[in-house]
């Protein structure tokens, strides 16, 4: 997807392809691709019971809501083995 920049030099040692302006890429970078994949990571297949099943076991998904010292809301996501 993303092509890395490679310096190319002429025979006399001058840089052939200098970076003059910012490089605009048509494709999303790794952070944006992962953000799209992780968007609905914790939410389940069922409206009543959030369950994740893989080859090893079954896990119930539970959200724990906490407040930090400053009073900001914090969400901790747990996978509990069933």
C-alpha cells in the first residue's frame, strides 16, 4: 500500500529526488486501517448476551465503568471465561 521513500543519487553525488513538499498518499496509513478494524471489536453478535467464541473457549464480554481521580469516565472491557 504505502511506498517508502528511497533516496536516489546522480553519478556526481547530488540527490535526484529531494523531498520538496509533503507527500499525499491515496491509501490510509496503518493507524487508520487498524482503527477501522477495531471500531466494533468489543460488541457482540447478540443483543441480550455478549459472547465471544473461539477455538479454545467461550468468553462473556463485560464493560466496567469507573471514574479516575479527576472525575473523567473510564471504561474497562473484560473477557470472562465461561
